[in-house]
C-alpha cells in the first residue's frame, strides 16, 4: 500500500467516525490531555491547512511555515473548538479535500523540495503524505468512536511503531523500550507524548 493510500484511507476512517458521532458527544474528553473531541476535530482541520502551507512552500519556494508559533497553533485549536458543530464538520471535510487536491496538483519535482515541520525538522515535501496519514490514523483512534489500531493496515502500524520507538529512544528511553519490547519486563514504560 502506498503512503498516499494510507492517507486517503485514514482520512476516510476519521471522517466516517466523525460523521457517525452525534453533536452532543463532541464535548467528551479524549486521551489527549485537556482536549475534547471538539479540540481534536479543530486540530485535524488546522493540520490540513498547515500541511497545505508546506505544499505551497514546496511548489513556490516561498517559505510558508505550518504555524507562526506553538501559541498560534494552540490559539487556533481553541478557537476552532468553539465553532458550531455543523461549521466545524464542514471545515474538516473541506480542508481534507483541499489538501488532497493540493497534493494531486504538486509537480513531481517539487516533492523533493525541503520544508520545515512544526517540530523544526527539515524534510522533503515527500514526507507530507506520511505526516497526514499519521495524523488522520492516530486521531481516528483518538476520536473514540469505533476505530482502533486494528482497523489500520499492518504495514502502516509497523511504520508508526518504528517511528514512535525511534523518537522515544532518541529521547533517552531506549533501554526502557528494549526491556519491554524484548519481553524482559511486563510493564510498559511511561513514555509521554511522542511528537
């Protein structure tokens, strides 16, 4: 399966789970500290718009960061979480479609142009579909409306686990991860956020 197929499938899973969710259930908390489902949906919309800015950067060569600052990102999510449900649903659907359209329109050579992620990593634009696939898949699970990691393709989960383990290991948790993943301890380490 291609990364773009993963992205499209994860988008379908997220939007489907959202569409099946009654408006009065958007107030429920998620596994993400301090975030309700409203926040999560607002973040997914904002992420699509942020990745569209990176695609614009890749296409034009004019720097266009995902977010002006972490504070701007947080403020945007809070503002979106206060929008009426019908408006927020419409926004998240529209931004997902616009992002897919922008990806389809990006010239082949532009996929190798470098952009900077919200975490400050410099990557080729070719990483953007993976960034979005990861966001949509993990947040489809976070939405808590029937999607689990078992619903995601095995090759996607393999890449996700490898990336998450590598990031935690690079932050000084390699020994704890090694002990747990090799079955030398039954208790999973407390790792905190991975992005």
